[in-house]
C-alpha cells in the first residue's frame, strides 16, 4: 500500500506509516500541484494526504475512486467535496482537538497586537520614525474588562474566551447555532443574536467553520454595526469575511483595527491594500504552526491513513455516513 502527500510532513508521521508497512511519497516542490498532476499521483497510490489549499473535487474523486482513504492535515475540510466522497465510498479524516491551543493563542496574540498597534509601531522603527517622544501620539487601547464576542464557540473559541477571561476579566458573549453550556457555566458566557454580537463586542473573534451560512457574513453591513473602537479577529477561514468591505471600513477608521491569520485568497496578494494599512495586522495562516501541534496533527494523519488502508473505521472520520 502507498500513500501520497501533497506536502512534506514531519518525520514522525512518515515513520508511523512506514512502520505499518505503508510506502510514503511526498510532493517536495514549492509549488501547488495542478489538478491533472494530482489525479496522476493519486492513480499511482492507495491513499492521499491533503495538506495545504488543495481542492479535492468531484472530478478528482471520480477519476480516483480506488482511493481507500483521504486524510486532511488539518481540522477544516471545506476544500473536500464530501458528497462526492460519500458517493464513491471514500472516508475522509481530519485532525480535531489538537490545534485548539495553538490557534487560540494566535487569536489572542492578534488581539494584543491590534490593540497596542504593535506591528504599526514596529514599522515606525524601520522607517526611522522613532525619535521625538509625543505623549499623545500612537496610543493603543487596553483590554481589561472589555467585552469579547465569539462567533462560533467551539473548542478553539472556548479556549480563546478562557484566555481573555483569565488575562483581562473580559465579559464573554457568543453567537452559535446551539448553546455552549460549558462556556456559560465556567466562563459566564452569554449567548446572543448576531446583531447583538456586532453591537456589543469590543473584540469580535471568528472561530466558526466555513459554510454557505457563514461565507461572507462579515460584510460592509456587519462591520458598520460594530463599535468604532472594536477589533475584528479572524483565525478561522478567510472567506467568512469580505476582504474588500473590511479594507474599506479600516481605511475609513470605522472600527479600531483587524487581525487576520486567514485571508481570501490564500496566499495573499503582496500588493493587497490591507497590508499597507496601519490598523491591520496580517499573518500567513500560522495558527497551528508550533512544533508540538504539528507533531500531534501528523500523528492523527498517520492514524487515519493506517486505519483506512487496513479497512478499519477512521479514528477521526469526517463523513461518518460513508460507513452507513
């Protein structure tokens, strides 16, 4: 049995699969595979590891119906056509529960950076603008006692809320399809409507999945309903916010600032006007980029591949209905 990975993964994952008797081949070029190249590679392998923004659509799955398992090197799987995977009986696995801390830390870091204009202040040094001290210039804002709004209070949102409660005694409100009783009990979180979330949040942090319901939900209308002093954070998926609308409100200073670990598209165009704004902090999707988290992720990838090639149920299966 052989597996093909669209990226070079850590040695731990390779070793675990090789010890299980699986041959591992990896894409080592620093460019994306074309759809035709990916189909060609998949036809030569029994399983696929999807790392990066590779699209696994119905065309690929129809051409590669022989695949016994597809393992996503991450939590999100909006780049996978699940209906097609179900149609061809291909189980899809991901890496849940191990990215929560690192991603929440990234959101927390972005919040601090935007609040204190950290990236802007760093750019001032590079431009030779750190000279005469002005007591009223370049001021940030404090977070103590402010209101944190969470859009999508799952595991990552819960950890972000916990960090903000512990560090700054922030009030927690959230917008979810269902109630999070754990957050309500332990963090005194309050479930609110989307409109109330927009109006009352001093910091609004996005942690939802990307779906038809959430795609582009943070648009000009939503941003206009937020406080002029509010901070927008997105570490989930770039398509959840409308980037043109966000750029416009930041240029007009209709909100305090924004911190993004995800953009639309990715990779981001280096000429994007967002990168030139003093009130925007943009990171290149580093939410899970710690040594510890990547080791945990690749272990789950290997466990999914090994189980799938043995004909066993994936331990971290996404499309459970494939087994029905």
